C-alpha cells in the first residue's frame, strides 16, 4: 500500500487546514503577558504553524487509512479484503470527523455568529470526540453562553483531561458560578481494570504557564501551551495535578484588583461654636 503522505489528496487537505488555521489565531498571540517576562512569546505565524502541525498530526493517520481503504476497493485482485476495507474507511472517517469538529471549535473561530458559543455546541463536539476516546464523559455543564475564547479554553482543557486517562476511565467536566465568573472544573480517574495509573500529561504544567521546562515550545506541546494562552487572555488562573490518584484541572477567574484609596487628607474636626 502507498504511504499516506504520498497521496496528493492528503497534501491538498492538509494545505487547506494550514491556510484556514493561520487566519484564526487570536490577535494577542504574539504579545503574550508583558508583565511576566519569563513567559515564552510566540509570533502569530509560529503559533499558527504549530497548531496546523498538531491538526495535521491528528488527521494524517485516519485520512491515510481512508486512502488505503479506497485503494483496496479499487483493486480487483484484493476483492476478498473489500469488507474489511469498508470497515476501515468507516472507522477512519468517524475519527477524522471527530478530530476536525474538535479542532474547528477548540482552535479556530468556528462558524458561530457573534462572540458567544452555546454550551450545547460544546457538548455536541465533546460527545463526538469521546466516541473515539477510550474514556467516558460525565458532562455536568449548564446550558449557558460562553464568550468565544472561554469556550475554546474549556474545550482545550477537556482534551488535556482526556489525556490523563490514556487507557480509559471517567472524565468529568463541570462549569459553575455566575455569568462572567464561571469556574471550569475537570476531574478524571483511570479504569482500575486497565492497570493504568491516572497521570498528569507530561510537561503540561510548564506549558500551561507559558514557561515549559525545556525553555521552548514545539508542535508536540503547542496544545497545552495554547490552552495556557487562552487562560491568560480570559483572565483565568489554572491549576493542574493529582490528589489521591484523582486528576484535577481547574480554571478560576483571577481576583479583581482592589481599588486604591484616594490620596486625600483627613478632614479636620470643626470645633463647636461657644
């Protein structure tokens, strides 16, 4: 069978993805948080390139499988493998759709009008994604509208939470708090039958903070780095870790700065007239 990369259809599809994503990077991506000089600042073009590489990495295998399946169906000498090829195509198409739907919402601007995204759309995309993940999803999210970048932050946090139970388990997603002060909470625990401990995805804490241990970021770590960027853009503080073999990943609004008192001299008491 031909290698997936050699198929010209793949080149066209992945090239279109690069063009699409390069137009959807948040305008503040190149600036970062100027008050924290240790945070890595990426040019918008570099961020776009790395996100495109991440999407291409996620899609190349299922798209390649579709191409391979079609080649089998087109070869009369392999007619006995036709049924297996059709199953392969169906499975790969399902994976491709799930990954594209997720990337469209979590990385891109999506086609939603205005600046808010309904959490029903987040749930729809999340459930499609978890159809191809090994973990189960417990969705505890009310029907609300989220500002676009907060919705993207929530979906990217969900993907990181899914990565904490690579062999299966339960991921719980929750939103609480009043409008404008929403708190995002994710927990997960591995399936004990899988004999796989719950884990914090490697390097995620440093990448979320914008200060990876390696001192640089590449396409492999761009997704958690982008998640941290979204958190800073939306004034959210994130915390991630393990407690009693339970993974937790939270985002809470940064506390408002207390207003400084006016520099005014205290009024002197006026003596009572005799």
